[in-house]
């Protein structure tokens, strides 16, 4: 077989699959006019147009899944923004160990529920990390290194959670939201 014969054979085989696809759709009552079968091809439609339409139909299910997923993510972000006391920022563990958080700055959205910081991790914000906070440790100087997109002078607040310390960075105008119910640093127990 020459190279031309292989291409022709592949094209005929694909045309047969598209004809079968059309038969299935027409059989269930869905009028589908994308046939590559020469006997059923509408006048003026080329094989390329028919293949494009067949490809879009085959990918249509995947596009619907992507659209639903995107709507869910956008809806979740909008829901989080409407929660009372919500602020955008970044979080890291400066010392010790807290499940679900790392020593690197990670962006997300936070809010307080009593003395528990509820942190939703970006970019999808599906998972919430619940961080029980014992006390406000203060504002460490110069700890905003590596934090981006939070303004010129982001505020960094340090909290104690058990033996661990976490830093939360946010825009300066969100200082009251970041500190939440813990407004003044409490003395460290000795």
C-alpha cells in the first residue's frame, strides 16, 4: 500500500464511524446531519465541515463537564466573598507543624468562626483548613518577604496554635478582619 492508499483507507474508516454515529443519533430521534456518507451528504457541505461538526459533537460532553466545573469554582469563590469577615491573603507556618499548612506562603481566603481560623486554599478553594488559634503573638517585622499581590505594605499577623506559630498576611485595610476576635497580643505563658 502506498501512503495515499493508507490515508484514503483511514478516511473511509472514519467516514464509516461518522455514518454509524449519525445512525445512532437519528435512531433516538435526534436529527443529526453530519454524514460523510456520499449518499447522505447534503449538497454544498465538504468532508472537512462534517468532520469538524462530528469532532465538536464528540467533545461536547467534555465541554459541558468543564463548564459545570468552572461554574462550581466561580460560585464557590463568590459564596466565600459573601461570608462575614472574609479576607484574602496568604498563610504559612513560621515554626512548628500545623496539618494542611506549609512553611511557604500559600494564597487563599480566611475568616474567623469564634477562635478558629477557617482558611480556604487557592486556587480552587474547595478544601478548608481549620486552625484553632490560642492567642495573637503580634506583628513580626519584615516577615512579608515573598508575599505578592497584597499591596505595597501588607500586614503580617502572627498567631500561636498550640506549639506552632502561623503567619497570616493580608492587605493593610484588612487588619481588623485578620486579627478577628483576638485584638491584642496576649502574654506568652511561661
